């Protein structure tokens, strides 16, 4: 098992979300989807109120070029969003709503498509509503649930858990034995670790 920690405004979480289930299934590893927010971590750990890619333009320029290369290799379309980073709070709360019913992965991929391909404002309920419908859920009911205290509290708990696990960026992967891997390019390594250590535990 691996936990997949992702933030909807995170660039490299986009290709990770599009390939994590396929690669995990091939490896025989289950995926626990963990939507969370990077903003509190950036503020607490680095004193930042914006993405590091905006705070350090040279780093941002490299990231966008590198992300294009990554997406090209994966056959994924990419459009530089007109606003970056977009606020993923509502989308994360909606993703929380789908965890029990199993539609969180498909919804999350749809949100990344909306943000990084269709250049839509994923902070808006009217953008998320058709994405919710596309996974077979009821938009009005889900959006109402996303505004409730239990869902808000669960997302806050995800942020606390991310901090406790030592996360500082997204995407991140945490294996059952607590090993942390950061970055889309560490997905294969995380899966390999999960397989090898799962085998050892079962032996």
C-alpha cells in the first residue's frame, strides 16, 4: 500500500495523478488517495504565502519547461494555467467527500484536466459541478456536503497528518512502513519499496 498525497494546485501532482493507479495496479500495490493543502506547509516550513515557483522565478521557469517534458513523455496535454497556483480548497473538500464511495480518483483526475489542460478556475463550484456529475455523484448534494464541518475537519486532519509524516511538497508517497518519497519522479521507487517491504513483512 502507498498513500498518494496531492494538492490540486501542484504542477507535478498532475502527471502523478494520471499514472499512479495504473503503475500501482501493475505492481500489485493499493493506493490510498490523500488530498491535502500545501499552503499551510509552505507557510509554516518556509515562511511562504505563495508557491515557491512564483517566489523564485528562475525556479518557476525551469519547472514549467520540465513539466512540459514530463507530460510529453507521458502523452499528457499541458496548458500553462492563466492563474497559478489556483486555489484547490473546495476541490480538496469535494475529493474528501468521494473517499468512501470510491470516486475520488476519477474526480481528482478530472480536476487536474480542468486546471492544467482546460485552464478552468477549479476554485469555483460551477466548474466543479460537472466534474462531480461526470463521476456519477450528485453535484448539489456533494457541494453541500463539502461545506459541512465534518468534511472541513477531515481535510484539516489530512494537513496535520501530512505534517506528521514529514511532507514538504507534493506529490508525495508514503509506504505502509512510513517511508517518504517526494516527487512524481519517485513514484516508481515508492512502488518498488512498497512491494519489497510488503514481501518482507509477509515472509
